[in-house]
C-alpha cells in the first residue's frame, strides 16, 4: 500500500490559509464536517513522489485554548487525530502575533513547518526576514510563500514530506520559560502528570500542565473524568499560584503565560525581521568609523576633545541670549520699581518673583544649546560609543557604561540639570546600576551650582577660576564614582546585571528629532522656574522680610541717617522725619534675591547722591533687619552645627534655600550680604564682599564648594527621583547626601585650616 501522511494546515484567520490550501491541492478537495460541530472540514489529496498527502484545512484560530467551535475543531484535530505534521501559515507581515499559535503547536510536540506567507507584502513594506535564522531560533523549518501567486508551494510540500517522514508524528516539545512564579509549579505539575501518564494521549505532560494553568475547560473536564484525585491536586496547585500571582502581580497565570510567550517571540522577531534602511553599506561605514572613534588610545582622546568642544560651543553661543534675557529681566524689575509705589507688594514682585525666576530663566539658553548638542551626539550614536568605552571603568564602581549619559546631562559637563539627568537613567536596563546612577547623578555640576562655584573661585582664588571649575567638575565625577561604589557595596549590593552593550550604526540626526529632544528636556527646566522657583523665591523673600525690625530700633537707624544727612552739604529737601517711616518699614531689608536694601528702593539717581556715611548706616540697618528676620534666626540657630564646616549664618540661610533649588544659593547670599544686584554674571561684587568678610575664609570656601556639590538634590530633582525609583530612595538621597556633604565639608575645613 502507498505510504500516506496527514498534514494539517493551521493559522490565524485571514493569514491566507484557504488560498494556500487551494494552491496546494488544486481541485482535489473533499468537503465534510468536523465531528460534533457544524464547522466545515476540507481535505485535499496530493501525490508527491511515491507518497500521498492528505492536507486538512483547519479553521482559523489564534490559540489552542478552545473557546469557539472553530477553535475546538482545530484543537481536537491536533490532540486527537495525531497528524504527521502541521503547516502553520503565517502572515509574515505580523510575524510576532502570528507565531503565537506556532509556539502552542510546538509545545504540543506536533512536527511543524512554518509557511511565511504574504512575503510580497513584507517586501513591499521594505522589510525582510532572515529565514535561516528564524529556522534556527524556532527549531522548525520555515519557507517563504506568496499563496496568492503559488510561490513557495513546491518547497513547502517538500519540507512537509521530509518532516512527516523523519519525525513520525512526534517532535521534541518546545519548552520556554514562564518565569520564576510559574516555572516551579509547572515543573511540579509536569512530574505528577508524567508519573501518572495523565492525559498522555492528548499531549506531553508539560503541555497538560500549561493547559491546567491556563484554565482550559475542556482539558480539565477530560482530566476529571480520567483521574479525579490527580485533577483536584493539579487544580489546587493552580489555585494556589493564581492567588499568589493575583496578590503580587495582579495577573492570572493565563496572562503571565501569554506575556512570556510574546516576550519570547518579540526577542525572535527582533532578531529575524530586518529593516532595509539599515543597509550593509551603512553598517560597514559604521564599523570603519568605530575603528577610529572607539580605538583604545585614540577613542578616549577624541572623547575628551568632543566634550571640550561641546563646552566651548555651549558657552560661546549661550552668552548672547543669556545677556539678552538678563537685560530683559533687569528691565522688567526696574520698570516695576519705577512704576509701582514703594511697599511690600513692589518688593515682593521685583525682589521676590522677578529676580528669582529671572535668575533661573537666564540659564535657559545655555541649557537649550547644551541639550541640543547633547541630543545631536546621542541621536548620532556617539553617546553609545562613549558608554561603550567607559563601560569597563564604570563597572569597577558598580555602574554601567550607559550611566555616562545621565551623568553628562546632570552636569558632568558643567551646566546641565539633574532633573532630566535622573529621567535619563531610564535607558539603563539593569535595575541596580540604574538606582546607583540615579542617586549619584545630582553630584554633578548643574547649571544652578555653577554661579556658586564661580563666585567662590573669584573671591578666594582670583585668576584661577577656570582651574577651579575644571577641578570641581572632575571632583564631582570622582565623588559620583566613589559614592556609587559605596552604595553598590552596601545598600544596593548585588552582582552587576550582565548586559551586552549594543553599538547601533551611526545615523545622521534629524533637525526635527533634535528640536523635539531639546525641547522635552528644556521644558522640565522652564517649568521648574515657573513653579517651584517662583514659590521658593517668594517664601525666602518673606523669610528675610518678616518680622520687621522693632519700632524703636528702626527709629534709631532713621535718626542716625537723618543726622548724617544733616551734616552733609545740601540740607535742601531731605526731610528726615518723613523718610524715617519708609525706611523702617518691612521693605527695609526685604531683598530675597537681588537688590540691596535701602539702596535700591530709591531711584538710581538718588543712590549716587547718598554719602558713604549714609550707605554704611543703611547697610547696618539691613543687616540688623535680616538678623531679626525668620531666615536670619534660622541661620543663627544652625550656626552651632555648621561652624565646624566654616559656614557663617548668612551661608546657612543660602544653603537652606538651596534645599529647594540650588539657583537661590547665590542670590540669597547676595541679599544676605546686603549687596547690589547679584546674579550669575555680576558675581564679582558679592565675591569681593565675601573675600573681605572675616567670618569667611579660603578653607570655608573649599568646604562650601564640597558641601554644595554633595548635599541634598534640589526639590524638583527629589520629585523626579521619587517618580523614577520610589519615594524611599528620594528620602534616602536627601538624608544621605546631606550627611555625606556635612562630613566631607567639616573634614575639608579642618584640614585646609591647618594647611592654608
Ligand atoms: P484564511 O482566512 O486564512 O483562509 O485567508 P484567505 O485564504 O481567505 O486569504 C485572506 C486574504 O489574503 C485574501 O484576500 C487573499 O487573497 C489574501 N492573500 C492570501 N495569500 C496572500 C499572499 O501571499 N499575498 C497577498 N498579498 N495576499 C494574500
Ligand atoms: Mg479560510
């Protein structure tokens, strides 16, 4: 008798199965009914060589867990009719989704051949599929077909014949992992099922277990009929793991199984589906570029040059818009001052709101240029090379090469911002490295810290500002690495997650893409200025304004000013008695951010007319006012704690403000030192004043630089950290960093005092 094989034709609805069936069998079809259901069953006969093949067109189905009549018919054919092989027709244009059925057939241990149908569509979409690789990864032969044109049907028949004759109807069942929750239960169930040969005629033991986990009603029903005791035992195991999964992941075993199957297929699809715009020429060019750009010696040198250039361009270009913005906010403040009448409200708007927000917005151009250039490096693929080169060093400290991007964005090249930096840790796929990176990124020299360092450098290391900035920037990296190592060997202990660095081919960034990336990052910063900084500026303004000096003290100052003025040349219009109430009013020492008390309250012309004697008295008055304010009292109260680090009460106020936003440190110091307008550009006057202050010293400056570098991330960064890693870690960063900063500052102050 002639040898004959039964071959099933399975596939999702609309994958071209019927078209394929017709192409394979021509007119040799026989239509019947599936047993028990009213679904049409079509069988076609073909003769190949000396064998005859019965091709059975199965109803279209997505899964083998039978719900509908069609699915049931398809499933029963596979489990009960024991075909010699199954051809799975796939719409290759949606490979991942279509392979889902293939996994289930392979778990059943039925020999399978994949027909990658609709390859014409795949090619039209500009894609391609690596068929040999797919064959290797799936462990079953795959054939490209276009059913509508009959392409590939000869190869398909040949493969079906080969598989059917070689496998004798049984293939090694596919085993994929279903994760740490299900795998152990499944193993236990598989053992029980195999030992009892339970439902062995339906499928392999592991498959039966999976069906129980999926809650397949018909398998469970069969199981209960066969062996009630064992079935109950299996159901109890499923119930237990279900409850556990529900409690921990809020998912059912069925959902988890589907997730893992898709995960498995996604991995395969990613490898085998090729996109033509990654053409061979480009990859070759990429490789040639990498031979230079990631060269052992040339690579790091080029990297340093690239970073240096980024720095130069950012500051060169950023200078102009920064000056414009600064002038704009200056004008706005002056306008408010000249149009509004003197008083609390004017002071609040001009000194609190405009000066505070202006100080932050002033940095936006710098940040935007910086982010634009960074995005260009990132989109072109260069940052991935930097990460690749730094990976080996970073690993020593428990970090990952990819940590470099968050570090740079946070201010690894001075002038960044930790908020987008913390968010950039999302690109780290290994959780422990991500957490460590996120916690130490805020050490970097963000744009808000730059003015602090510049001011202190100008005051105590005049002429060496550039060297100080370079040292500070480097110190931040060293601190980040060392603290990362400390964290990774204590609170975030654990092996490095193995993870292969990918080097995507270089590509030309698009202007549109760069603009979008730049805007996304800059917007974070601008929004911060409009919300948090505005709020803090006003709070600090209030803190330094209230309560106002007691009436008797205020009168004392007014009298002294009046006397000083009386001594001067023109006794003319200055009516001391009238001036007194205004000067003594709360507005007297109320500059949260910018203006020197008393001095700026009057029009600029008057300022110059004031004699040095009057100015001295006014400065004394504003100091008395500040000391008397809530902020002043807080600064004094903290003195006992911070004096070992060399900080005076004015510094304490500024550092308190810095908890909320580092931007306010310099402006608050400026106010506290009763100076004229102080901001990033005009930090010289403040630095001169500080240099002359007896309670400040070189040693204190060094300690302050270290403290500002290390202490608690600003409020907005903490929020970003909380969202990214959980509030526990945000709280940790606040406490731990501040403690660390304090210890380092005290240490540095005490040491430098001895040495300098
Ligand atoms: P079934 O639901 O799996 O039986 O799918 P059909 O055989 O009814 O085909 C669904 C649609 O896909 C029909 O319009 C076919 O003409 C079309 N089709 C089938 N195979 C191919 C193919 O290889 N390429 C293209 N472009 N269309 C196909
Ligand atoms: Mg059909």
